[in-house]
C-alpha cells in the first residue's frame, strides 16, 4: 500500500487504517491476532483504536481493544513498524471523561500500559470537551510530546467551528496543533463532512481519517432489509440506512462492482480512499473473509465514470 503523509506531521500511513473497535467484541483475541497479522502482511501499517473500546459490551470496562493490540505487538515484536492511534475523552466510567489535563495524564498512562508500549504515534481527542479550554488540553499534549509519550495529536468528532478555534489557539499560544481529524464519512454520510469540515481541513492541511467508512457495514451490501439486521451484533445501528436513498446507493455499488469484477465493500472503501482530502479510511473486519474483501479495496482504482456514478447515487 502506498503511504500518505498525515497532515504536516512526520507520520506516513497507509490509505486504509484497520479499525480496532471490534477487537475483544465481535472478534475474540485469537481472531483479532489473525486479522492484525493479515492486515500487516497485506502492507498495512496503521491501526486505530480508543480507550473506550469496548465499554458498550456487557461486562467490559473499556481498554479491551488496546490490550489485545498490545499483546499482539509484544508477541510479534513489530511495534516500531506500526503507526498506532488511540483516543481519550469519551466516558470510561464515573469521573473518567473529558480533556482536562489531570484526566489526560491518567488516561494516557493507562493506554500505554494496555498497549505495552512507551509511546503512542497518534493520540486523539475522541470528542470535543467544551468545559476545558483548548490551551489546557494542548499544553498537556505538549508535555506528553516532550516526554516522548505521544508523537502527534489529532481530533475526532469536532465541528468545523470548534476545530477552527482549536487550530487558532494552538497557533496563538505556540502549542502543538491537531494534525488530523477523524469524522464520520462514507458514501451515505457525506454532508456533515463535505459541507464544512472538508474545506477547513484542506485549507489548514489537516489530515482526515474517516470512520464508519462502510456505514457500519451497510455499504457491504449485507443488509438490504430489516430482516437482515439480525445478521450481526452491529445490525441495530444500520436501520437508519434502509430507505430509498440507501437502496439507490447499494444499486450503484452493485453496478460499479460488477463492472470492476469487485464487491460493494471494496468499491465503497475505494471511493472514500480516492477522495483527495482523505488521508486514510478506517474500516474494521471481524472475519478473515471480510479482511480479504477490504484488502481488495486497496488494489481497486475506480475510474472517473465509476466515481461520478457513485456521487450521483449518493448525492
């Protein structure tokens, strides 16, 4: 996979980032190891996770995904060849939330321990914290970068207005700036990113890491009716896509996939990766078959006609 520069940082990442949200959830430890091995064997170097993965599973405390990645890296001895991204800020329990300095310092140590590493390549504010001034958060990140615990910082789920203010605060105070944004973006969910966030990121040279690049799996074509929602534990989040526009997008994906002797999942992911403002598209896999499908997306070059067909269907 051809690597791309993340913002103005020194990080070089592959155009498909393996999403770690499923590790310890729909993919157990053994399966997660197989998926990580397969991803790296295919040339991938960018793994995205978060401390909060997977608190939504009964009996989980959070950190399950980081712990699996940490065990895998230690077993394989490959830490230095990878770009590992994790996040802080979403609620991990009572009093464990936000971007206040004290909490970030506590959270980063927990993430480092679970990942069994002494540094995090990309540390991301998982969501905006309006109760903490940007200067306090960014100053804390500056301390962590000086200590060698964090290489680069990024933001996730920020509005264009708040990201603009955060970037301005960094420039005014001489503090580290967010080098990446992680927004929701895929063939179905286009407007929130394209309308305001994309122009801002292009203007400031901020790298973009799309999440839910396959719309929680809807764009794989696996879910075409409400009866299909029971196929996966993630099915509940897909119901909102089952409408006229969603079906129109699936029809276009089917058409382009047939023309390219490919699959809807590969085409949908390739469409995101082909957008000039996107640095890397995050997508996860729970099985070896799903992983192979996504690997195929990195080898698929969509022509202008195919991209225009998908743009029209998803407009």
